[in-house]
């Protein structure tokens, strides 16, 4: 994989930002989306590479915004070789449960975590079919192991299922689909309470780049990456 174009949703921080930087370091063209203009501008200024890095204001859970992000990426760089559904969300009361959490806070998480990857797939698949590209969905170990009354976990179980049913559709069209399941990772997800053994985002970004770098005839479907010390 050399000199290809990759679109990453939620790419201004955490795993998405580290993935973008790795891809740029390896000579690729990258478009990142983010909801906050100030944060997006700071990422673009810090990262540099204005010739190969495109920033787009977009909410991953909004269809017109997602469609426009894909269209703009293709118009700017000429093609789309990979799309990474990285945008994710947890409510302010996380890790409270379905039993004692605040239902008023749940809708943005469900829309971003479940609807978001589906919207990106819908917009990107025709372009990925044209290039023989790859769709990567960022899941979670929480989508492989249940937690009691944990709605975030339920959204990631939905992503696990979506990755497989998208694979069944995409494989006959020459598109690879990969689900990457990070374990505990040092990102804003933890809202300051990061476990001491959590992964840094870099190994997860490397795993994403490994998936993106597979030959066109290899459909690498699932990667799970946990820190040593995480038993679940």
C-alpha cells in the first residue's frame, strides 16, 4: 500500500489521530473528520502535511455530512482506497448502566457508534469497489465480552455484527472489511480514569495500518488488541 487515500472519521484525537499520522509518515493521503472546528484546526496545524492532509467538519452520525465528507475526499485526492469508521462516543455519565444512567444522554452514543459506521459504509462502498479498497470498523473488546447493563458495550456488539454482514456483502465486490477491537486504551474515552495498564493509542494505530496494508486479495477480518494485564 503506497500513496493511497484514506478517510478516517473522528480523526482529530486518540486512535484516529495516531492512525492519520502513521499513514502520513508512510506517504499516504489522509482525510480526517471531526465535529469541532477548533480541535480540527489544531490537529491540522500540529500535524502539517497540507498537501496530503485534508480536514473536514462532519458529524459521523449525520448522513448529509458523511456523504459530503466522502465526496469531498474523492474530489480533493482523486480516489478513495480505504475508509476507517473510528468515530465513537460515550455519554458524560459513563460508566453508569442502563439501570441507573441518564437516558437523555444515550442517543448521541447510539447514533455515533452504530449509525455512524453504517453511514460511512453506505457513502464509501461505491468508491472502495472502484479501487479494490478496504473498510475498517473500530469495534472494542466490549463488543466481544458483555458487561452488565452496559449500553456502550451493546453498541460495540452491533459493530461486531455489522462488520460481518458488511463483509458478506463487500467480499464479492472486491472490498476487504476489517474489524479492529481495541482493549483498554489511553484515550479520552476514560474521562481521566485511565487504567494503569492501558495501551497507548500507537499499537492500535499500527494494527489499523497493518490491516490497511494487506494485499488486495487478502480479506483480514478481525484484529483484537489488548494490553497485557487486561483479563477480560
